[in-house]
C-alpha cells in the first residue's frame, strides 16, 4: 500500500484468533486501520488514518465506520499464502461496500485488559507527539479545551482526563487514579 510495507500494530477485535478489526503501521509510523470483510477468503479493507483518527477511534469519540468513510481512498486486500502473493487494489472510498462496514453508530469499546494497556500506551505517545500541544488542542478538540471548547482537566503526568466537568463530573481528587500523580488544584480554585 502506497509502496510501503505495513505491519500489524494491535488487534482491536478478533474472532477465534483471526484479526477482524486492527491497527497497522508502516516503517514511518503511519497508521492504517484494517477490517476483515471475509474470513474464509482472507479479504480486508484497509485505510490510512491520522493519529487523531486513531485517538478518536480508541476513545469511542467517532463511529468505527466513519473512521473508514472519512478517508479518500481504501485498499481491498486479498491475502495470499505469503505476503508477496497478496492482491492489493486501491479504490476511491465511494466504491466501498457499506454492508462490509460496522453498523452506523457502533463505536469502539475497550473490553479487554491488553487493549486498555495499548490505549494507555498510545495516549502517552500521542500527547507527547508534535501532533498535540496546548496551542493545537482547541483545533484538535482535545486536552485543556476539551470537546466543543468545554475545558478538561488533564493529569500533568499521564494526560488522563480527570472528568471534573460535564455530565460525568467527579469531585477534584488529590491523586490521579491512573498514575497516582499528586494533583495541585490551587490555580483552578481561584
């Protein structure tokens, strides 16, 4: 794809140990999302996605099918006995069969410990990357400005949303529940 080799990064959904919905990366750390459309024949839909799309997918901020449909192109892959025998064809996204996609409003949910650990690792890398900083957070709808401009409070160490605003608001705790970082609320309480 794009004349690059891509490798399995993490399986998000499997069926009897066959990857059904999973993330891949190439040698330049570009992410791809793959969806198995035919287990018996080893057929997949693959799209290139941004870090922000990965973040929003993993956190259930966007429907799984929308992550795919928001791209301009997709690759249809039919697995061969060896990688060199794979059949890969590129198509405009308009050619995708919508019946092959997850249901319209289905969002990814973290149901297994290994996926939770993967998401935590991804988040640390994402928030440490040049893709994210406080100045860009309003544009990305993340971080200190939150979704739709509603402020979030993030742990300064692990960047976990401390859920102190909106419908699921909790009282301000002394320590982050994820990394045990002591939290200083003195600036916010003025």
